[in-house]
């Protein structure tokens, strides 16, 4: 017996970096992004693990790139979604960082007869993933498409926050996100730039000096965050191959607040790992900005 079609389904490109368990739990359809190594192509969630990816860029010192999925991949993804549901919402990586959203708008009209509404998350990696999780939960609760789109526009995307540090500036420099001079000065002076997203773009509003200062900043931010955030909201510790520090930060958050908060630890995936590299650590949440929380 054929499975009954849903009214609405969620599509997200793989730069959302959600754990595979979360993707399966909510039936999210993934538009996969390929990783281009010098001698082979691999695809996130399909034929490369995070362990394999970070081994290649660290131990083998390979310099991969990423690109927009082909029209064929878009069509295959849309067909899969519309076999399962009458309509879909597709949430994408910020248009300021990639052409995935722009081509999604074009191909949704070409391949899906406008049955797919394409949304720019204005974010990347796990803040983007948090937005996707919020949409997945709303679909599960049975909210109508128009209501979800309105909440995305007014309540979710504008309030999605991230504060994070990378482990090394090497990978941002390699992928062209910072200049050679910024890289050299940062390494020489042991500066660690704080990374956020502002208007869909990666931004660095401040720097700290040294590894200890990164953790001190994130713990202080976390202390303010757990006081301010409503119960049952979500705080995500984000990292890349930085399991011990992620656990330390998570334990600190749980220690300073007894609120009923959903605490998650997620790891940055392969498409964004090209730029972040290993050693990243940070927080993502929905609510006030770090400036508001820290009284700046």
C-alpha cells in the first residue's frame, strides 16, 4: 500500500550540517553539496564522513573546494520531496555566501511548478541548521506553510545568533575568506577573531588573544544566555573536531543553570569545514545578540 502523501515537507541544502539522526527523525530532504578534492569528488551525507574529511585536509593537507549543485541534483532532490508531499519549503545557505539559494529559486520554477518555496536562511552551518530544526518541528506540529514562512521571516531568521572561533586562520585564508595579511597578523599576535553572521555575511566584530580567552569569552556569554533564554528553547554548542572543549563548554552551561533548556552539541560538516577547518568552537541560539546579552 502506497504511503499517504504529506501536505508539506522540508528541504535543506547540506550546508545546514545537521546530524544525520536529526535529518532522519524529521524526514528532511537534503540537497547535497559536493566536495572537490584534487583527484576525486565526494558528497556530504553520501560518501564522505567527517572523520575522512578532516583527515584529508589536516593529515593529507589537501585543499578542497565546493560548488553549487548541478541542475540534475536539484531536480532529483525536488522530485524526491514532491513524491512524499504536495508542497515543500526549501531553506538554503545565505545567498551572500553561495549561489545555492539563487539557483534554487530558478530551478523551483523550472522543475517544480512553484510547489517549492525557497527561503534564504541568511546563515551557514549550524545556525542555519538550527533554523532548519525549527522549521522541521513546526511542520511536525502541523503548522500551515504560510504561518511557517511568516515565523521564519519575523521570529526565527532575524533572531538566529552565532558566536564562534575557528581553531586556525589557515583554512579561512586558504578558502579566500580572509587575506594573507590578516592571516599572518593573526598568527603572529595569536589573535582569535570572533565570528558571527550579519546580514547574511560572515563578520568579525572583535578579537581575543589566546586559546584560554576563547573559552573564557564563550563561558561568560553562555552564563548570560542561559539566564535570558526562555525555558524549552535550544542552545547548541558547535565545534569541529573539538570534542573535549565542546564538552567542557556544555558542562559549564548545564552547571550554571537549572532551567529546562534543550542543550545540543553539533559538529560542523564538510562543506563548511572547508572554510572553518578543525578546532572551531562556539554557540548558536535563537534570541538576543551577544552584544545585548553582554551589555555592549
